[in-house]
C-alpha cells in the first residue's frame, strides 16, 4: 500500500470533495483520482462510489478512513515536530475563540504579545461561536468558554484557565435617572439585561451579607452575546451582568459604570483546548504558555 495514496484518500474524505483536497495538496484532481484508484487496486476493494458531481464512501472506504485517519494525522504531527525540534517558534498558528472573548480585546492583546515575542509565528485568528472540530479544520488551539464539561473534549487536551465572575454594570444615564444602588436587593425590581445562558440556572450575587438571587426569567432583554448586553446597557435600557477579568475591575467599557463593586456572580469557565499529541510544535507550546500566563484568572476572583 502506497502511503501517499492513503494520505490523499484520507484528505479527500476529510475535506469532502476532490476539488478541495486538490487545492489543499496543490495537485490536479485527476492526480487524486488516480491515487484513489491505485489504492483500491492494491487493496482489492472499492473505497468510493463515484458520480458526475460527488462521491460517497463504501463500507470498506469508511472502515479504512476510520482506522487510518488518526494514525496518519499523528505521523504528520510527529514529522512536523521533528522538523521543528529545538527550533524557535515559527510557522502558522491557527486559533479559534468565541466572539465575546475576541471582542473583549484580550485575545487581540495576546496575539500582539505573541508576535512581539516570536516574530516568525504567523497567526490566523478565527472568531466564531460554534464548537470547531480542531482536527478536521486544521486548528491548533481553541479558547472555549463553557459552563460544564468542555464541548468536544473527548479526544482533546484541555487546560483550564479558571472561572470568571460577572459584575453589575449600567450607563451613567441610567445611574443619573435611578441613582447608584447601595444594596443588591434594589436589582430585584430593576430592568435586567442578561445573557440568555442565565436561563435555567440560579444567578446569585455574592457579597457582604450573603447571596441575593436574581430571577433571569424577568429580564426585559435576553441575548446570546455579551457584546449586545454591553450595547443595550450603553443605551441606558437597564442594569446587566458583564464578565470581569480581574477582581478589582471597575469598568468594561469607557461608557459604563460598575455598580455594587463588592458584589459579583459566578460566570463561565474558560479553557484552552488542543488536539491530543505527544509532540507540540514550538509555536503551539509558546502560545499555550503565554495564554496561561495572561488569561489565567487569579484564584481570588474564582468562586
């Protein structure tokens, strides 16, 4: 069996079409077709069913892909690691993170610092609110915010950065109209702007004197993006909860005011996730270490 033919077969299946695989490998589609046909001849089985516009795997083809895909990817990672062994971090680093984290500016600052420390590293940052398949989409590291177990972490390495907290914020106009609350119980009757992740779970403000529970079902607006929460608060629509990155943070936006600074609620967890491998490229290791230093949430700000 020719390993080049096998690798081309796996690439075609991963990317879904001959055209996409041909672009990725830099060869004509006819070359990939010949490689797959040669592989079928060597094995004595049909691997794909071809049509004018598409192809589908046979049962033998599916079995081969399931058995060969992982080992081939590991071989590729080992080969890359050997090439990069004892070298400075260099090459393309592909990262993903939720839009909320990207919009906070912290991820951009992290990329800026990584580039200053390691100018030979090229960074591709993808901000997207979905669980990305790191292996099939060629992603090196994901930064994921989550409530429970890290999504898609079954065959991945996970490094917890910590659990954040949420502070109470409003606009100066809202404070001028309603006054700055001195006790969290005032919020029980205020117009709340919340992230919809609060639905179905208990939201407690914790501070001096014990917890105060908020009812997410009575929020005047629920949205699935903290950027929208921030914009609605800036418009003076009510009071809301936004992530705090440091215990003493008073503002998350020049136009917002933090209310009840001694009170906060438990937020989501943030973790680094990357494909499991014994061999990490220097650029990946450099990013993981830097992200842990810069994004790790101090213990004093955790629940």
